[in-house]
């Protein structure tokens, strides 16, 4: 009961503080102490929202104080068990601060001055000069497919229509296929300009392929029934594993590489420029005779 009374008192103090009861000139009110570290009333500001009940205030304050005490206990234990060298964090903090400052400055410089326009000619030139970096790790295909439910197509009229459109060796009437698929297909895909992995396709269309090269050479159109569904696939193009990726497949990646290079070059140029300016201004000096630079006896 004593603890509850104390917590109610703390919660009451917080509520009063929200009403400007404590003057700015008043001394800090200590609400907890652990191994010589103090938690003040001002540290609890914002924990209890306006309009909270006394019991809710007690719970929130109690949880916060318990969390603070556990953290102080852990810090105390760590301080007593770590080497003094590891406890001296000034250097690490300074390095961290410096890294943040440099990062913010470099980010601002890049946002303000980096040319983010990469021409098609630049992308093509990079592609031609680095084709060996664009070998495929998977067989890729460009396809159109539809999946039909046999129960909904007992007269086979729509099945025949899709088969005719997809199997035509000279034309692929994508617009007509797409329109019909919206009405009759369980699932469809007609974006033949996009490449997809062959194994991603076979996860959707259950085709058994033992030799990708042989299968793709012999099959431009595949149609079969399985588990009450009819599957139709038109293979428009393919690229075998370890062949060179087409430019359109890697264009975005190349653009990212070019931009990354530009960023690096800009930052290196900036660093060199600042160094040379500091050198001209005699802003630094290296004391080569300092004994700390040498370990000679």
C-alpha cells in the first residue's frame, strides 16, 4: 500500500506539473535513485497524457520508473566489469559525431549538385563495355499465358478462341487476349515485353521441363489440362542460363551504377578541392619530428 501511495503521489506531481504548479525556479524533485544516479520529476514529463485517470497514471509512471531502474542496474554492472579503456567512450562518440556531420554534408551536396540524368547512350556504352558482368544466372522467358476453368467452359468455345489467339505463329493479339481474359480466365499474363524467370513461370504453370534449351527450342505454344484447369502458354522469346542479359533487362541497374560512380567522383573531387584549399591557406601542419610518429629506439 505504501508503494501505491508513493506512485499516486508521483502521478499527482506530474499532473500538477502540467498545470504549471512547479515554478521554473524551483529545485528538481527526485523520484528515484539507483547507484547514485537520479531520476527527476522533469524526466517524467509527457509520460502521462492529458485526461488520464489516476490508475492509468500510476501504471505508466510505475512502468517507466521500473524500466529506468533496470537500465541503471545494467549500466552499473557493465561499468564494474568492463576494462577502463572500453569505458572511455569519448573517442568513439567523437568519431560517431564526425561521421554523422560528414554524412549530412555529403548528402546535402549530392541532393543539390548531382546530375541524375543518365542518357540512353551512356547506358548502352556501359553495357557494351561490361557485357561480361551481365551473365544470366537463370533461364529467362517472355511469355503470355491464360488459365481457364474447364467447368465454366463446357462448350469449349472460349478455349478454342484463346488457343487460336495464343498459338498464332505470326501474331500475338495481346489486346484481344487481355479483354477476353478479363471475362473468362482464372488468371492471365500478356506483358510479353517483360522478362521473367522460367522457374517463376513453372511455379504458376505446372509444366515439367527437364532440359530448358531443348524444350524452348521445340515449343512456342503449350496447351494442356490438369486438375480441372486448362493452361495455355505462348513463348515469345527466351534466354538461356549463362547467356548475356539483354540491355532492357539491366538498364535500370546500369543507371544505378552510373549514378553511384558519379556520387563517388563528386565526393572525391570535393574532398580533394577542400584539402588543396586548406593547404593553400596553411590551415594545417604536420610535425614530422614528433616522437609519437616513430617507434625507433
